[in-house]
């Protein structure tokens, strides 16, 4: 039977640090928008507190997670045991995206990732850090998850971005990472240089709009229910 808590225990954190893969799920607010699920490796997750974790986000062919987080903040991270006792854990929270050049990124990267990712050969792969604040932690049995052995990390993406110039990175980001498949903007700065003032303003507007949408939507639904009740009373 599943169980839920508000925060991580010390035993949870110890288990999390042993896992080699996790899955990140996000979704847009739009009713017909596509829910996204992304597998992640590279020892890129760090637990900062019993209600907070950060994810090192690498460059890729899309930007679903970033676009969704910047639109509405919702995120769920899942891990499951492929060896040892069975277990599935889900971490429900809200997230913020920080990019190179932003003070929050620089601080988090220096403290948690620089030792492994600051070399020029590896840093080009880095796109952002996703800062997750947890509000619910779920555990379930995992009896249907198969046993699998970890061999090694794939180096393909890190090798692909190694030595790429900032112009090449910016061009690829602008081409592949500007919008989600549902046309939600990512507001990525396109390079490892500091984001422009215009980009920062767009991000702020997007975050504010994303925070307001659920309240606006709730007010509209509430008004519709009230109107229907009045009409029924007048019949």
C-alpha cells in the first residue's frame, strides 16, 4: 500500500543518492497539452534539504520541462529501485529554472556540481539547474519493476557538445529549444553568457502569468458553477 509524507527522511535521502536514473514529469496548463516524461542520468540530482532538490539540466533536442516549469511551476520526479529491495518514490513539487549567468545558477553550480562539471569538455552540455521545492513525497511497493544492472553512463551527449563554440550552442538552442511541442516558450538565453534584460523581463512576466492562471481559471469555474446554481433555482 502506498504512503505519503510532506518531506524526505534521512533514509529516503540515503536511498535517493544511490539511484542511477530518475524520471521528470511536467505538463502544460492547456487541457490538450502534452504531458512530458524525461529519463535523467549523469548523477545530476542533488538533495539539498528534506524538502528541496536540484536537477542539473543538460542540452538536448527539446525543452518541454523548462517550458512547462516556466509556465506553471508544477513538477514530479520519480525514482524506482532496479536492484535490492523494491521501491518507487515520487517527489511532488514546484520548480524554478536557473540558467548560467544568473546568480542562483552560479551559486548552486559552484556548491553542488562544479567538481564534476566545470571542465570545458563537460560544461558545454550544461543548460540549466532546476530547483525543486517538495510539498509531497509518495512511496509505493515497486513489485512490478524488473531487476536491471547498471553498466555505465553514456557519454554521447557530453562528447557531442564538447568543443562547440558559443555561437553554435546559441544557434542550436534557438532552433531546438525555443518552444515546447505545444508552442510554450522556454525563454532560454541560448548561450552560456548572461541573459539579456529583455529575456529576464520575459521570464518574469511568464512566471507571474503562470502563477495567476490557476487562480483565474478557478474563479471562472467558480463563477460558472454559481451561475448554474442560480439558473436552477429560478426554474
